C-alpha cells in the first residue's frame, strides 16, 4: 500500500513527489514519458535553469529524487484507477496493480493545434504559446500571432513587448471595431486572409498574397485533459478560456475525495516554473491530508 500514487512524472509530478518522499512517505510515480515541452530545444524563464534543455532539467530532477528510498518510479502509463479514499487500485500498462491511499494526477494537457499544414511540425521550435518562455530569443523581430479564438486577442495585445506583430484572424471569429482600434493603438496589424501553410522556419503562406517571413509564430492552442482516467474516476472538469482542466480546491483536491491534481492539468497559465510551484504545493497538501484526515489509518 503506497501512501500516494502520482500519475505523471513531469515537472509538477516530480515536485509533488519530492515533498512527499522528504516526509518519508511511500510514493509510486507512474510516468508515460510524454512531456508537454518535449519539442522545445531550451527552457526559459525557470529560475536557475534559464536556457537549459528541458530533457536535462527533467533528468536532473529525476536523478535527485531517485536518491530517496521511499520512492518507486515505473516508466509505464496508468490505464485504470478504481476505489476510494484510503483504498485506491491503480493498474499500470504492464498489468501490475498498485494500492494507494491517495491519488495525484499530474498528467498534463494536450495542445490542440489549429489545422494548418506545416504548423504541427514546427510546434515548440518556431511556433510557441508563451512569449515569456520564447519571446526574448526572437530578438525583437517580426512576430506572427495566429488566432484560435477570441482569447487570442489577449495574446496579440501583449506580444508587441517582444517584436513587431501581425495578427492573423484566419477565419476563427469576427473582430469588432473596438478591438481593431485597440490592436492598432498597440501597433498590431491585422490580417484577414486565410492561411494556407506554414513553411520554412516560420514563414506563413496566404491564400492570395504569397509568403510572409517571421522570426516566430505564437498561437493559443485549445487544451484538453491528456488522460481519461480522472474523468472516468468522476473528477469534474471545467471549461476555461484556454480549454479544459480539472477542477480542484485550494488544497488541489478534486471533487473525488482523496484524489488530487496539479500542474497544467489543474491550473492556468502554464510554464515549468508554475508547474513546479503547483506540484510542490499539491505534494504538501496531500501529505497534510495523510496526517490530519479523520479516517487516518492506524
């Protein structure tokens, strides 16, 4: 019987596990090995690790936590979770069954990219979602912002901090005159022509005006919960301006008692720094529940 099974071993999951194993709790991490920023060459905006490859940050964190004797790490996805508080059963992809008093989901989200030819192949390399993570490296150059919905207006409004911005509405919604004037006041130009393809590093090919070259492209993809397990277990999801996420309270517990969630699956906005912070908080709160809940086992 583990005190906690953490499903997802990226930054939030490791940060949560670290708090728990330092409290000498028995923790199992089930990690499928698919991190959201796996396409990015370098991570930015993370204190002490600015410019370091994400794989290196993750491996260092994993190596450090492996030194704690109460941690077990399995490189397998979780495929089923049943039971209730203090008596959960988790089945891994290798068929192994694991018992746990608490469950912590840190499985992250899926970025649902717009259907534009050539865009997925450049995701994380020349197409980004967070200017705080990738804007500086564009050296105040030309930036394209491709709309995925009304929320993209906010992205277009802040991007002039990092370069000269062209906002591609791409048929996703109608801009009202107030929004147009606001963008104009921020020196953002609006392009209504449909995008045909993304080519080169960050070139946009339009239906009738040819090729435009940019230093980088930003989009605000719609997010969805990456694993069906929390919803199958009964955890409630909420719809945010950026997509779906699990609903948690201030202790990171979901509506299902004994089931917690942290990281991108349970908070907005998203970055390594914020995922680590959220994971550390969740780990501490799960530990407190093991201490103070009335149904603490003897």
